[in-house]
C-alpha cells in the first residue's frame, strides 16, 4: 500500500550558515543563527569553518559547545570545511581528512564535508592511495562527503566518476551534489545528476543567476522545471541544504523568508 503525502517522510532540510549572510555569521557566531534555522523549521544546520571569526572557534572545546547549542535547538549538524581531500597534484591529503574528521567529531556532526580538489581532470586512484583513504574514512563517525566545487579542479563530472568507480563498494565515501556549482565549472548539472546520483548523500540546493564571473547563487524560481527535473534525478531520501541567501524585504522578514524557503525545498 502506498503512503499518502501526509504519511510519507518529509525530506530533511539543512540551512547552510552562509544563507543568513557571511558577515552576520562572523559577527554573531554560528550558535545565534542555528536558533534562527530552528525557527525556520529546518532539520539541520551546516557549520562553515571558513566563517569562524577566529581560529579558536575550531578548537575541540569550542566545537563541542557549538554542537551542544545546535542540538539544544533540535537540529543536527553538518561540518563543512573548504579543505580539499586531494592536493593540486592529485595526491591524497590525509592530514586534511584527519583534521576535518577530528573537528567534525568534536562538533558531533552527522556529516563532514570537504571539497574534492585534485587536478582539472583527475585525482589519485592507485591502490595505496585508496587504502589510505579508506583507512582515514573508517575513523569517522560522521558521513564523509566530497563536494563539487566552482573550479574545474574538483568540479568536473569525470573526476568524481573515476574516483567512485575505483573505490570498493563498501567505500564509506559519498558526494555532496551542489546543483549550482557545476555551472561555474562549465559542466552540465543534469548530466552530472544522471551519472553520479548513486553516490549522492547530500544535496546543496541553489539556482544560478548571471553569466561568467558575475554568476551568483539565488533561490530557485517558483515552477522552475529545470531545477525540479534535476532534483528528480537525485536520491529523494537524502538531506537537502539551502545554500542561497535569504532575502528580507519591506513585506517579509529574514525569518519569514527562511521558513518559506525551507518549506519550498522540502516540497520541490
């Protein structure tokens, strides 16, 4: 018997801290805006390491306190670092992985996210590298994911495809699929979704406005058929993160727009 819409499990929605504005997060700290995410009806809150006001915010005791504050609002945490899993020459950066896993553990995160990195076309997939990668991931309580970035190094479909093809089936590594970043890297998002969907454990949701260097993230338009088609190609049971800015206006508060966007992304 099929479930009615009211019985079906709602898609979990995460608010990425930067959706409230990078300056606001650096000024007020993540904890203040986690409370706003809870008011908006989100399930999770993504902490962004690059938005810490001070390196002291990344110390274990500070992360543990932040994690407790996030959980007190009824949210679970994603820990995002701009560090890359692979260096510019394509070799594995085991130290970056170890640091990210350790910081995510202190926060109590469910997911820890790094950028893929590597060269414009590939990352190392030799047996020794893959063994070190699997050993590193095995130490993590959080789900380890790599995201497609806005550069061709770490942002091409082929590099992700080659890495996942080389990994063992019980790999422990999954992907954050950013719906907008493919445009910066000059890749087709729908083609990426068709080829990489089995590896996706988290989706960063955003539309893209503008062209070239003047591209920017924006909320998907009402009735955006291309965005809906893209999400339909991806797993429906993975969390969706909002990574476009909430907009306050004369007739809507930031809180109200955040709540509206959470409901939209859950229902898309």
